C-alpha cells in the first residue's frame, strides 16, 4: 500500500460522499438553528438565561463543525464534498432568517 492510497480513495469517493455529507449537514444544521432560537420540541427555553445558554452552546458548535469540515475535505482533496458541506451548512440559517423576515413583515 502506498502513502497516497487513502487520499486517492477519498478523491474517488468524492461524489457519493458529497451527497451523504450534504444530507447529514442539513439535518444537523437545522437542529442547531432551531435550538439557537429555542424552537425544538425537546428543548424549549422558558427564561432569558436558558435562551442565552442555548445560543452560547450552539454557535461555537456550528462554527467548529463548519470550519472543521471545510478543512478536512480540503486536506482530503474532495472539492465536491467541501462545496456540499459549505452550502448545506449555510442554507438552513439563511432560510430561517428569510422566513423570519417574511413572517414579521
């Protein structure tokens, strides 16, 4: 087995990995966004302190997941997966903000 073997296999699996990463990221990011605003069925903050704690717990997790995924897929040479990860992580917050603007307008 050569040293470049794992990187070559990762690049070959880029297309199928991009789909799986995209689906997983959309699900994870949706739950994180709903937790940030306190709208998840299993966690509903009742006080301002609980809302602040939910925000402070989810924002760093979101940032680390976004940057960590981009770094990992960049190092592995998987551009489709990196783009899928980026779009899937940025799409749910964008939709959430647009929905809140439309609903409140």
